[in-house]
C-alpha cells in the first residue's frame, strides 16, 4: 500500500503582508503584517520585523537573516545593526562548529576497524 503524497495546502489562517525597506547600502528590513484571508489587518497577531544583510568572508559574501524585536519600523531601523552583529557572531560560531566536525572526520589509513584493509590489491 503506497501513501499518497501530501498536498502543500496554503494556510489562510496565518497570512502576512510582506513589505521590504532598504537603505541601498547596508541591508533590508522586511515588515510582515498579519492579515486575514481577505487581506484586512489582523490585530490579534504581532507585526514581525526581519533584517537581511551580507557578511564578507574570505570565501565570499554570506547572507545573513535575523529577527528584529521591534514595535515599529523606526525601532527596527535602530536595532538593525545590533541584530546584524549578533547574526555575524552566530555565523562565526556555526563556522567553527563545522570546522571542528570536518577535522574530526579525517580518515587515517589503517584505522578502518577491519573494513577495507590497506586499499592495496595484489596477490
């Protein structure tokens, strides 16, 4: 018996109107305003602010996305720099964790636990 694939039903109960603001230099702020299925504002849910920027690394630019706890667009603008800095610090921690994981996965010849041998075929 095979399962039918799940349909991606659109949730009309959790709609948001999305607006994007940019200073064309540092980044963007997205304001997500809750609305009902008719598009009218839904005052029962909070407005959400999200920031986006790029961090330049040796490997090139890395996108940063972060929540901004704010009650207004003006407050979101004020808190943008702190949110971006926190996102950069979180990215640095994640990169360090990934480096440690990669370093711990180094395979040393002869330590295969009896699997595969030396890799030399002969007879």
